[in-house]
C-alpha cells in the first residue's frame, strides 16, 4: 500500500468508519431482536397464534404505510397495486411470509423453539439449494459437502426419533422461497412488505371481527400493550437490517445473521428448558459444521474477488 500522509487519510476515512460502525450496530441490533422473538411470543402464549398474526399484520401495515408516506414512496406503492400481474406475485410472497410467521408463533407458543432455531440455521443452506434449482447456480465441492452434512443432520433427527422435522424444514424453505421470490422482484424490503401486509390486512380484520375483536381489551394491560406493539416488533428490526445491508458487506451481514438462531437456541435450552438430547446434539453439530464450511467458502470467495 503506498504511503499516504495523515492529512490525506483522516478526512475521508472518518465518515467511512462511522458508516461501518453504524452498520455493525444495526446488524447486531436487528439479529439480536430477531433472536429474542421467543421472549415476545412466549409472553403472548395465552393468545391464539392466528390472533397474534392478525395483530402483527395490521400493525405492520399501518407503520409501513406511514413510512412510505414519509419517504415519498406513495406513487410507487400505488403503482404496485395498479399492476395486476405484480399483485398476483405479491399474493404468493404474502402467503409465504404469513405462513412462516404463523408457524413460528405457533412453534414458540408450543415449546418448539429448538426446532424453530434449527430451521433458521438450515436457512442459508436452503438458499444455496434453491439457487441451484431455480437460478441455475452451481455448487462448488465445499458447498456440496456442506449441504450433504446438513442433510445428514436432518436424517439424524428422522432416524433417531422417527419424526420428520417438519417445523424446521417448513420454516427454512418458506423463508428461503420468500427471499428468492423477493430477490427476483427487485423492490426494497419496506415497499414489498407494505404491499404484502396490505393485501393480508383485510383477512386479518375479518378474522378479528369473527372473534368479536379477540382478546384485545379483555385480559390485561400487558396483553393489550404486547398486541399493539406487534407492528413495531416487526418493522424496527427490518429497518435496522436495511441500514446494515446498506453500510456493510453482505458477507459480513451473512456472518452476523447466525446470531439470531444462536440466541433462539440458547433461549430454548437455557431459559425455557426444552429437551436437548444426544440426538439433538448430533443433528445440530452436523448443521453447525455445514454452516462453518459454507461460511468459510463464502469468506474465501469474497477475499478472492477483492484480490
């Protein structure tokens, strides 16, 4: 690296450092919040999962519309609703994310957090698999071994318990498919999620109407506050994630994302005392090894691209 004077480097470097620090804080913040979701949904254990989902959809829709107005994206939002072909696409992605949210809420409320965390550990490898199937991407030998080891981890659960880990796999594939479709759409996360929640909002309202408003105002103030905060709980980490991806390399964000399932795993085992057997240890060890191989491959690939 050529010698540069202190004067020539100090001025432009400071904003870059500030931007990276802001990105890192946002990445740590959003993945910590997502990893803490079991605490929030456990506090709403006495509320049916469908009702929690309805409040999450409605609260998110309201907040996102406000943000769209503030950011001057109202014309873009209206344009999406005038395009019937695009609306059909959004109905599909809305169904995927709503199904993913509902299953996750149900899993937490029914003490299946460990299975949910496994799903989000598997998710990056599912993304690789979906890229091969739908985007004609090729697996290099290290990626292929990583996917194979992860598959062995899933098989360990099937053989060890004789039970198919459907919660983990549905969460991983629904979120992976959602990400794949949204990537092809090419719109920002906020605009897309706003369209999706607005499409589901009438169904959420209708559901609450059939439940005579549900438990809101019927139990206690804590329940009311938690339900009314569902939109904030959803939108705040999303905004932090967007800030992180704008300021950090995607490889860095990809590494930090493992904080989410790790926190969920620790909450399941340490706080909520879910059963963690030797079979679980074998399965999770396979997944962790697969992720280590995948992450190292991605890291070295990134370093080679910079060389």
